């Protein structure tokens, strides 16, 4: 088991309920695949450094989790097919 962190930006057109539902979806995926969520940090709506598809802001969320080495690949796949995710990154933390 390794420690990871993921930061993702969701589309700002989501309402509060849709935003929280997406975050719960990703947390649920981590837990379903045998990982544990250590911390969820909601950064809220922030301005982007550059526009993505003519959108200038987004909802930022940071999740720290512990999981096997296969989970980040599955999480990356789900991020890519989720329409509301504008950008994401998954990083393994140093031990």
C-alpha cells in the first residue's frame, strides 16, 4: 500500500449538490477498490491559470488516500471518462 494524492478540477456549472456528488463518487471508488481516504480538502471555486474550453474557473478538490498500486490507473480512467472533470493529476507521495 502506498500513499497518493489527487487534485482534480470540476466544471463550475455544477451546483453544490452536483459538486459534492462527484466528490463522493471518487471517494467511493477509492474505498470500493480497497483503498482508504485519509483526507479530503475542498478548495472551492477558484480562477484557473488559463481558460479550458473557454471556462475560466473551476471547483478544486484535493484527496489524500492510501491504496495499492493498481488503484491510480483505475481512478485515472474514471477521471478521463467523467465529463465534469476538467483536469486531474494523481501523484504518489514519497515514503
